[in-house]
């Protein structure tokens, strides 16, 4: 259930996903609550540019009742809007999708569509300006998923701290949906500045713990290696400083003395800010500007 709740929260900002699934732009999102004997709320109901109505449901697990739920939604939506919606269930689970999708009897013929995101080319989602689209793309087919992980982490790194924490929590759930693939890709990004935020999430912490050795002297090497057993006080700062120095050397080697001086006397907040500025910097001056 936690997966489905998270995806519903992502819905307002995944316009490219809608176009990829339905082949038309969303014009307007509709209220999706329907009063009946039971209160029903569809994941998403939207008018499309081609004049049709889209009803989209997200599923992270197989549901034997899905056929009947979709049929019920079809009736409720049809009654309220006087038109039959296009109904799609987007499956994002880790197990094979096993859904009954049609009724074919002399009295009733009905069907809805199930799309497994693993079978979708998600390049358009990755190229979208929406971070929500970008995150969802990690569950589908991409030419270079490692580069996709890097792109998503860079975008998350620029978010305000509270929103960054919320978004990382959602990313952790995505990782849980692809346990044989995404954790291995994430561990390769442990030198990125955003890693310090990843380590605060229990799911990511477990990932990094598997692949990071115990540091020495509880700080310098731990901070540098980005392990989850974070050292204390100045050890953390020195570890971050050492990591940032290595990243700077890859782009601007050799480093001048004034950079070494700044790194030596930097505070924890300064190191984090410089790490973020490194992504877009064209020169050392750009990295260290206020």
C-alpha cells in the first residue's frame, strides 16, 4: 500500500507520463471521488486534449479484485460524466503482472488495459522537466540507467531541505520496487554530495552499509568513504573536505593553494554548498562563489 500512496502523491506533476500512456495531453484533472454504498476514489481522472476521459490507476501488486473495481469505476465515471473513460492500470510492481482484464459474456463485454512500466521506453520521462516523471522513469526501460540515477540525484540535491527529504523518501520506495537493480546503481554514486542525505534514510543507509568498509578513527575515512557509520565533529568535516577535494581534482587538477586553504578551514555548511555548486560550475571561482 505504501507504494500506491506515494505514486498518488506524484500524480499532479507527471504530465509526460500521461501523454506516454494515453497519447494525448492532459487538459484538466477532475475530482476523483464518487459517492456510492462505498466511498470510491480513483487515482486519477483527467480530460485529455483529444476530448476523451482518462481514468488511471497505479498498482504495485497484483489484485484479484481489480477487474471488478475497474468495472465499478467505469459505471461511476460514466454516470457522472456521461461518457465512458479510457481505463489504464499502470503496474509498477516487482513481480510479474497477473490481472484479469476483460469480461466477455453474451450479456456484457468489458475490458481495461494493464501497462507494465518495465515494458515502457521511459526516455521521454527522463527528459521531462518534471522530477516526478524523472523518478518514475527509473522503473522502466532506459538506455543508461546509471546516468538516469545521476540526473535524478542532481535534481534532488537542489531542492530545499524539507522537500529534499520528502523526495528522497519517495525515491527510497522506488528503490524498494527494484531491489535487484537500483541499489547496485545507487551505491556507485556514493561520492555525490547528496549521499549525506541518502544516508539519513534507513533504506539507503542499509544499501551503503553493505558496500562501505568501516572507517578509521571514527571520522576522516568514514566521511571520505561515505559509509553509514558517520564519525563525529571535525572528523565528518574533514571527510567531506577530502571527498570534495577529490571531485574538484577530477575537473580542475591541479588545485591552487587558495582552494586548499578554503577546504582546510571550511565549515560543514560551506562544504555542502560548494558540493552542490560543483554540478553547474564552469570554473573554480564558480564553485566557491557566495
